[in-house]
């Protein structure tokens, strides 16, 4: 009945669009978009997929202080074009990417605005992207103060949705699975509230949000090329099943964004597929980003690393030299152990990295400022060129160079962002002086300038400034606690990865990540770009380090191996302690072997939140790697090896859950066996509850 009433409301609109209605299809004609104006000059659009309406007539537009941009538009012109290219990413899941779409440029005049607005639709075979181009008309530029975005997404059914709360300050949430009509952040917060969060409306979700319709069609609402704008959240009308754009505000809570014409918004994206695998394989978001802006990319290298990091999370050492205030103290836990980033300990990690073939060693807690940093809203906290007294930078740098290992710098800002920007030139020069070509940045806590948000316009511009400034210094960057990615790794491929999710660290000191978590991330958070999830934990019970601790990693050890394949990133950490790996070198061999750059990727099976199996082909090689994971339920799957090269034999090393394995009751057993396989053979995969399987296929 509610959809019938919605159609009745639309009848005046449908009757008034005849002169302004325009349509465009995807190259394969399976995706269709229509756009038109109603009698008051409001723009509306509609999307169909395989002949079925996916997004019913939905409003487009904005509200601004300077002009009412909701209505009053007239159609100036509508032009179409086709684009088709194949380009090669610097690194990635595949060696080359096809960028093929049909474009409709729907240009509108607006008397009050005094300039034109083009709504640009790009229609791909696997979805659409659209944005608003505010065009210069007069010689003098004009500022717009946006107070609301009116873009809507009218769903055609009460789909199953995978979502996290619309939090201005964090992406570090557990995913919920519910019908659209049941989206409710209030009930979510009763179980999973986190320390740094700001949720203004209990029916709001972040993007990407991924959904499955009753007939199995999969769709995701996301955004691409986020710049100079607040991140896109969605306000849910649980009765009409409509999503409306809700932008992160500026420090002025009544303002979403301030921009100067001419400019364009980020792309609003709808991915479409007949199954879950197609959502994973889409390259639509990265294709909507600009080509690489770095002239020489020869210095950008995917890498595997270890680091002085997990030992702090499990309570064996501290970030803080004085051992008075660090993450443990800030969360109410006892501070124990010594300062982790001391010279002897770092040299031990360098030796381990060199011995087992890792590219780098991350060192957290090396610089002054950790004594009084957490939640203080202090503008001057860290010095990014001043080590603690027990950290001999010269000695460590020389030793790492001799061993062929790079030290990865760590710049925790405590979200005192202006201070970090003032120090960036000096910090980059200091890194280069000491032979460091990578940095991990961090943004824990409330943002300074006060009132700004992690996902707001000001911070989104900051992240891009960091990417550009580090690129100018030939430094690669891994950002933690930033906005979720939107495909910028095409434009700035030195931005290797982001955290922007509830990572593995939460398993060390909280209720943790449920077994389904890693089966949801590839279909949601990872759609916009690589994730630094820090897998590879072998000692999954925290009681090993402190008998009073009850926290566990909610996977089997075999699943930790499989995550290196299922959660894509060109930057992968072997996150556990060196001594835990050396106890199980046979299992550790997979982490040593698995690449971080690929020529091809195939999805063998996928069911969001339940299970998935991925195979990837090593760049410049005939070797393949398989990762298969499941949620809290056991899973069996027959993997047909039709991806292997014809006429060639492979040695398959299979790392699977051992006898009696279970993520909670018995997470440790890993069975390792070798066999010879060829194209067309079938592998029977048996995954334990919360388990996984990892396989290397090495060409003979």
C-alpha cells in the first residue's frame, strides 16, 4: 500500500516530465537511468537493472543559504557521450582495469543561483555514478554555503542491509544485518558503543551500505572521489524505505559544506549486480576517480611488514616512555611493561624482518608526546622529529639499511591536525634523512580545530593534503582513523591503505569482532579502497599474556591466514609477535609466501556475512593464492581450479582448519598438506566454525 501511495504522489511529476525527461543506458543496456523535472522545477531520477526498477523516482538537489536549490530549475540542454579506456593501476587486484560508460550531462539553469548546474550521470554495466557540477557563468566566482543535500534513493522493497551507524567521528563499528525498516542505531549502541563517536540521528547509516533484494539482486550505495565535502551518510525513512543524503557537518552544525563556484561534488554511487561476487569485482568507484597525479611512480612499492605494535595492544609494553599514560591507561586498564620502542627491541624486529623476508618494521611510540596525549584536546602534543631517549634513530637506521629493511615511521597526531600540518615538512625531511619511505598516520580522539569531525569537509581536505605532501617527498602513507576510502588510491597511489574500520586490534581489548565481521568487510568498507586490517594473529587468546584477560580473536588461526587473500591491501602486516611466529614456522610460511600485488582476482563464491572464497594471481608470475573464510558456522565448498594455466602442474600447499578446530573452543589447529594439481581439478574445502583455508598454488 505504501508504494501505491508513493506512486499516487508521483503522478503530477510523471505528467510534467514529458518535455524534460531524458534517459541513458549502460553499454550492455542492462542498467537504465531516467531524469526529469517536475512542474516546480525539481529534478528527479530513476534507475532500473535488468528491466526492474531498483531506485524509484527520487529527488535530487541541495539547500544553500545563498539560494533555494531544491526547485526552480529549467532544462538548458542534455548531451550524451561514450567513454571506453583500459588503464593500468600502479598496484592492485588486477593488472588492468576497463573504464567503460555512457554519460548523460543534464544541464540546468537556475535564476536565483545565477549560474548553471549539470547533473552528470555515468552509467556502467555494473552501476552508476552521478555528481553535481556547479558551473561558472559570471566572471566573478561565487560562494555557496550548503545546509543540506536533498539527494534521495527510493528503494523498491524492504531489502536486507549491511550497515554501520552514521557516526561523524569513527568507522570502527561492528556491522549490523537487518531489513531497511529495522535500521536503528539506538539498539546497536546498547551493545557496541565506542569511545570516540558522534551519532546525531538514530536512523542514519554510513556509506557504503550494501543490500540484497528478495530476488537476489545486490546493490550498494557509496560515494567516489570524496574531496572538499562532508562524507555521505544516509538518513533512513524506515516507513517509506527511502534513503536521503545526510552530509557530515562542519564546525558550524548548521553548515554541511562551503564551496566556491565552479566546483563539483563527489560522485554518488550505486553498484549493481545479480550476485554478491559482482559487487566485489566492481571497479566503478576507482574508475570515477581522476588518473594518477604522480609523474614518477617507480618508488611506490606494495609491502609486507612487521612491527612494534601488537605487544602494546596485548599489554606487554607501552607507547609511553614514562609509562604513565598510554592507550591502556586511557581505557582504564593497568599500565604494565616497558617502553616498546626501545633500540634493542626495534633491532630485534629488524632481525626478524630480515630473516623472514619482510620489507619493513613499523615502530609506534618512538617519538615524544605519549605521556599526556589521549583525549586532552591539546594542540601541541607530539614532536615528529624528536625520538625518546631510549630510541637511537641513527643506530636503528644504519642497522636497518644494512639488513635491507625499511623502518616505517608512525605519526600519531592525537587529532591535533594543525600541529601536524605545521610539522609535516620537517617530519618528511626527517624521514628521508633516516631512510624511511613509509609512514602510518593516526587520528585518535576528537579533532582540533575543535568542532570539526573526522569525516567532515575540513578533515577530508587534510587527508588529501597529506597524500599530496607525502607524494612530493616520495613517501608512502597508511592512514588510521580517517574517513573511509572513496577510490583516491588511483589518483594518489602512494596512499597505500587506510584502516577506517573496526580492525583486528579490537580483539585484543574489547568484545572484539564477531566471526561474520571479516565476511562483511569486503562487500562494504573495502569497496572504496584497501584496508589495513592487520591480520596474522597466531596467539588468539589474550589470557596468554594476562590470566585476568578474557578477550579472544574471534577466528581460527587458519582464518587469519586466509584474510591475507580475502581482505585486499597492497600493505599487509604480520601483526603478531615474532616469538609467536617462530613457534609455528610451518604455518607462518604462508604469510611469508603470500604476495601483496596481483595480476588477476576471481571470486569463486560469496555470500555476504556468511562465507567467501577468493583466488588471486601473483603479479608477474603464474602462481595463485586462495583464501576462503566463513562466519560462526562451518562451511564446505568444492573449489574448481579452472583458473589455473592449462597444461601446467602446480604444487598446492593447503593450510586448513585442523581436527576439532573452532574459533572459540579450539582455534589453534592448522592442517598443512601438499598435493599436485592442475586446471579443472577440484579441491574440497572444509572450514570450521569461524574458520578459514589458505592455499598457495606454485607453478612447477
